[in-house]
């Protein structure tokens, strides 16, 4: 035991096997979709519904934010990033910039809600606040952080 601060039994109890299994199942499902060709089909149909890559990139970024307000930011990124990578083969946008903006949107909007990230779940649970109060407290921080995602950065993600 290093430093005698945490016993092996306490360390073992800290491992959330259920969460690890859920993440494994999610990653496996995404990989099965990718290998089966269904992800390509879904992406191709989705891309064909947009007239410009800019609108498509904006929709992906907005989707990232919306999903992050409903599930944790990590789960959102496990879903959206594979979709974006496949979509880059069907459309003319810079996948790296789009992924960076999706990560920013996911983390920015995700910090607004109790479900957005694991830290928020902890703070929400310990605070005893209602979800509405939690969001009112977090809103100024989210608004203050918005300039990080500048229009120039967004427009570099979509070429046309």
C-alpha cells in the first residue's frame, strides 16, 4: 500500500463496474453500427437533408449541446464523434474543427444541467437544490464561457 491512505478494499469499492459495463456496451454498439454499414447509411441520409455543410456542422454542434444537457458529456461524445467522423466522408467540412466545436458545445451546455457531467451530478446531489435552481446558478458561468466558441472558429469548420 503506497502511503497507507487508501486500503485495497476501498480502492476496489471505488471501481464502478456497472458504469464500465454500460460504457463498454455503448462503445460496442457504436462499433457494431459502424462495421455493419448502418452508421454510414444513417449518416448519408442525414447529410443529404442539408443544403450546406455549414448548416450540417451547426446541426451537429447543436445536437452535441442538446444531448449533453440530457446525458453526460462523455456519453454524448461517444455518440456524436463517430457520427461526425463518418459524415466527413460524405460532406465537405473539416472534421477536426467540427469535433473540437462539438466538444466545446458538449462541455459548455453540459455544465448547465445536473446531468451534463459527473461533477454536476455530485454537486447537485450534495447541494439539495432543485434542477431549476442549479441551472439558474450555472447559467452565468455558461454565458460567460460562450465567447470561447467564436464565429470565426465555427466558420472554419464548414467550408461552404
